[in-house]
C-alpha cells in the first residue's frame, strides 16, 4: 500500500486523475441516464433497454477504431471531433422531440461518438511517472476508472430521481391516483 501513496505524491498524478474524473463519470452515467430518459419519454422499459443496448453496442464496436485515431493523430484532433458530436447527440436525445426510431438512432450515435478519453489518457502517464512506473500508473488508472464507473450510475440515479425521494414519491402517487380516476 505504501507504494501507492508514494505514487500519488508524484507531481502530476492527482491532477491527471482529477481531470479524467468528469469524462469518466459521464461514461458511467450515460447508460442509466439514457434508460431513465427513454423510459420516461415513451413509457416503455423495452425501448429504454433497446436504446441502452444500442448505445453500449456501438460504443464497444467502435472503441478500437476511435482509439486508433488517437494513435494516428494524437489526442487533440479526435477529441475535438468526437466531444462536440457526443454532446450534441446527448443533447438531442435529452431535449428534441423524436420518434421511437430516432431514439434508437441517437442512442447509437451516442455510443459511436463517445470521445476516446481513456486511450487519450494512457500516453500521458509515461510522461508524468516515467517508463519505470508506467505499469503501476496503468493499474492505478484502471482501478480509478472502475471506481468512477461504479459511481456514475449512483450519481445519475440521484439526479434522475430527484434529491428528495419523499417529494418524488408524493408526485408519483398523485400521478397514479389521477390515472386511476
């Protein structure tokens, strides 16, 4: 454990981990956010599942090619292309009135346009920690990435369901009562 504390004290390690947090949180939150949005908009758990599955599938299938673009062109150019496209498709899914088919298309585009953040961060570790500690940096980075991926859905749930579960449940109860009458 001592080796990890020494590692964290290396200048640049904590800022890089911190800087990667927000993009990684978005990755951890996007599937659950898509699910809640689509289910709420369409009243269909099935369509919400299809949307999440489509987003996850396109993200997985295109991760390698998006990473290859980082290898070929560096971090900046792919991130400058994918980040606005990702933000736009997330925005359109969240706010544009679209049909069920477009929900699935936009979900696929969200997966397709996910910025290659993780592969962009990897080359920076060697510059910060040196070649002799890069394997340790990768292991810490992977552990941190997984922690953030676990926290993302929790944060998305809290935001999507509201801060006050009592207010949310009262609203939901009123809605159910009005549907019954």
